[in-house]
C-alpha cells in the first residue's frame, strides 16, 4: 500500500504487543504449577513492593481502574493471598495485606521474574536493557 500520508516509523504498538504476549506466555507456563496467572502476579507484585496500602492506592500503582482492582483483590482473597481489613485511621477504607501464603511463594515467583529479566538482558545487552527500561517508564508516564 503506497500513500503520501505519514505512517508509523517503528510500529511500536505492534512490537510492544507481541513482546508482551511472549512475556505473558512465559509467566503463564511458569506460574501454572502455582495456580497463578501473570495478571495475579503483577497485582501481588504491587503488594510485595509495599503492602498495607488502600485499595485505591493499589489500583493506582497497578495501573487499573477501581472496579478491576476490586475484582482482582477479591480473587486473591479467595486464594488466601491477600486480606482486607478496615483502616484504623479511616474505617471507610480497606487496607490490603499479604498473607503468609503470599509471602511464602514470593521468592519462587520473584525468581521467575529475575530469570526473565536476565534472559532479556542477555539478548539485548546491559546498555540496551537500561535504555529500554528508561523508555518503557517514559512511555508508561506519558499523558497520551
């Protein structure tokens, strides 16, 4: 197809989608024995970085809407990975905390993430990995 109109130079959306699908497939295969999905691990990752946060803060950090966050926390609660307790300072809010079970699986799950990062870094090189991470963070923070 030839046109005189401008077209994307890199087709970033297509490349990013295909790359993410590969990473999610890796996580899906690796996490299956634990009964977890990649999305659940990403949600747990927010709490592994800092638990004891409100549902609203969890949603913000996870980059999801409040309804999706509620559904995710409900699933993780049913799996005995997260608890919700009323915030002592404001009873209208719930505080999310990891369970002993979630803390117990953290080392194994986090090592899967480290292995994936190491694999990617070996493929692209340390310098390009650093540049890619800076670029992904910049894209994540864009107001587009």
